[in-house]
């Protein structure tokens, strides 16, 4: 166990069953702006709903614009734009359009992602889960940095308990030798945590704080790449598609709660660079347990190394000297 960590519960008063609406009770977000990637499906849709209900304006960059507009129809205070996180030119285009609007971002929620997909290559041959879940968000946040409001903005990186599956594979980050879809997902989710660790270190001076989190186990369209037989084998559902252990899964409103809490809660004022779960700061993981955060995901040296690698790969670094 590393020493001096801030990874300790703070007693937020919320928990695993709290919803996004619960954590926003009494919080008025009128006049605040959020960018929520993937904010039109699963947890992202619930996040968008909750934030707009509390008065925020939400920009939803979406790979499937027409699908997003349909899903968000009837929700006020939302605008949709195009963004494919696996395409750095698309990331640049969205960022330039947003910056041209002259607005500032109060909450940046990096929610979009893919999980356990078959081996797929994007861009210059990058492994798709690392590229989409991490590198795309890395480039997006760095390009949007001039708009991320100093003195109070928060950047929220949606990770997962799956970061327990794998640390960074520094000798083969892009999985050029063999491919394991779950370990590749695990590495991408570790990268999401490390990104928040280093971004918080870099942004702290200007009052911008970053957090990462595990939203909980939720069956959403994120599972689209996992065959039904595998979900049955894992004990998630039965042959008819019914959830076998409802207590083991959160509802989408419960699953969205931790990222909404991360973005808005006064409990987190003055804090940052920590990994959250169940609407609280998580403890460090104990060997054999699946809760908490692994040491490898909050190691500041690995976080700095990943930042340098990501800047080199994407050609983007808002903090370059």
C-alpha cells in the first residue's frame, strides 16, 4: 500500500442506492454548462437528464448524432454535436466548434466508452478500447482546456472496477502481441484513473480538479459487444435475458449518481485526483477484494508517464512548456 494517499471515505451521506437526482437535491446548476460525452445512452443519458433537471445546460458530443437527438428529444437545455472519440480529427473539429462559441465549461464528464469489444484498430493502428476510452478523451480535454473554467471547474473521468483486471502494459500498450478483450478493457480503465491523477496535478493551480470513478455494475448498451452466452456464463442473466442478481446491479439512475456527485458535490471542494465509488471516495483495494482502487491506478509516476505517452501519441498537450 502506498502512503499518504487521499483515498479514504469521507462519509458523504450517500451510497450505492443513491440516484443522480438524490445527490443533486438542493443544488442549483442554473447558468452552469456541462459537456457529457456519450450523454445520450445508458448512464450518460441519466447524467444529462439529472444535470438539466437541476438547471444546467448540457452539450452532448455524439458519434451517432441522429440517435442522440432522438434519445434526448423532450429534454430541455441540451444541444448535440458530432464527435467520434476514435478519430482525432473529429475530436479536433468538435473542440474547435465549441471554443468558437466562446463559452466556458463547468463540468467535463468523460462518460463515453466501449467495453470488451473484439480486437479492433483505429487511427494509426491503435487498440480501440485504449484509443477510444482514454486517448480520445485525453485529446478532447486538452483541446478544450482553454474553455475549462479556472477556479472551480471539474473534469470527471468515468473508469470502472475493471481497472483491477490490468495495470498499464507499458511493453505493449496497443496489444500488438495477442489480445484479451477484458484485460484490454482493464488497461483502458486504469488509464482513465491515471489521467485524472495527473490532470488534477496539472490543473490544481488554476483551480480545476479532476476525479475518476467506478459507477457500479449496470446493464446498459455498454454491454453490446458481449455475447448473450457470455453474460449467461458470467451469471449476469438467465437464458431468457432476465437479470439473475438484481441486488448486484444498479439501475441507470443509481449508476449515474457517482459521476454527477463527482462533478457537483460541495463535499469534494478542495479535493481532487481521487477515485470514487458509491458516491464517496474509495479506499485502496485490498488483495482479493473487488472494491476500492488498485495502487497501480493512482501511482503519480505512472500517471505522469501515461500523460507523456498520450501527448506523444495524440500530438496534443495543453500543458506543454
